[in-house]
């Protein structure tokens, strides 16, 4: 009787665990929830061309859709903005005019209704108080490409944009790396060497200059990490499954690429390899007794540079 009761309790525990796991997998519906808008307030009038939108986060939402039209959603003349963002804040530059905005929240399987629209007006003013919004590359961007495009938003009343890039945070205006007047909203720039760079943009016209934009940082790095040294198992060693593949860390590496090959030493073991791993080890649990397996490792840095491969080693499954 006790054994039967114990089995019954075990079964209940298994079912509860299974249901709990299902809850973790099944994405909650947010269709009956509502986004709460915070700013700008309804009927807001702005002398700044930059509007900072802000709303409360919705639980279980993965992203938000922000729409802005002119003059209103009842009779839209132009869809000014329709963007999906993962945060509950977004900044955008507008021309003078009357606008309405609204937001919905969404995840992979459901979405809320749009909020009731709010009105705002952007009033024409001098560009002296205005600021350009930088768009690409994002702040703290890291790249191994020497040549990239810098882009920013347009600003009403501007006839050109001044683009500056530096490595000393613009401490000395006379030594900046680049200072160019651009008629449009993008420029192609080639980095002279591996370094951390700062860039900013200012709108200008014949009579006035806007405020400098925020300063964004971009790192150019095309130097690969150092070669990885394999640690265990020793070359040619016979080992039981699972096999703990271990290697030394490489300076500047953020992750590693593990290559595992069949006994011919050139055919990848399966479609999962090469495999990127964050740690300096991997538990290999494939194959059968007597199989000879080859392996090597490369290091990857934050910019995507890949090191030279380690020495190629093999082990035999016990």
C-alpha cells in the first residue's frame, strides 16, 4: 500500500513538473493588456524638433510598435514613423507641424490594441536650439571593417551637416581626425588604424549652427586574438565518453570556435560543427568505441576577428 501511494505521489510530482515546464514554454497572451503612454502629453507643443517618446513597459511584451502620422489617424496625410523597438523609449526628429502618435505592445504570438492617439505640435524655431539624432552605427559599436557608413537624421532648416570624428573626445578642435561639411545625412569613412573613435554631427545653415549631437563611440579592431593552445585530452590519448575538451584562454577573445572532425581529419563530425562556445571547454559525447576524432579551436573577439587555428589533435574513444 505504501509503495502504491509513493508511486501515486511521484506521478503527481511528475505531472506538476511537466505543467510547470509547459508554462515556461508557452508564451502568455498580452492581447487584453494596454500600453500606458507617458510622454509627450496630449496636445503637447514643442519648440524642439526632437521628440522623446516614453511609455510604460508591458509584462511579457518583447517589442513595441510606435506609429506617428500627420495630421491625425482619422484622416492621415502622411505616415511619418512606423517602427518596432525593444525599449519603451524612442527619440525622433520632426519637421514643424501637427502630429498624432500611438503605441502597441507585442510578443511572438499576440499583441495589444493600439493606445488612443495623442496629439502634439512641433513649432518652427531657429536651429540654434536643435540637435541632430545619430542613427548608425550605434553607440559603442565594434567592427573589423575599416570602411563604414555614418548616418544621422535630417533636421528642418539645415542646409548642411558638419561631421567630426576624433580619438581624443574632441578635446582639441585643431587635431580632430575629420571635420567635413556634408550636404546629406551620411558619409563613408575609412579608419586609419585600430583605435577607439568618437563621432558627432551638427546641423548648419547660412545664418546659424545647431547644437552638437550626442557623442557616439565606435571601435575599429581588425587584429585577431592570439592562437589557442589545446590542454586536454593529450594528442592520441584514449578516453571514455563524455570527453572534456579543454584549451587555454586567449587575450581579447570573447568566444571560441570548436572544430571537430571525423577520422579522416578533414570532414566535419556533423552539421553542428564548427560550434561557437563561450567557455574554454566543451563536453563531447558522440561516437562509439574505437573511433578516432580530430579537433582544433580558434578564438574570436568582439569585432568578429578569428585567430589562427590551434594545433590539430586527435583522441580515440575507449
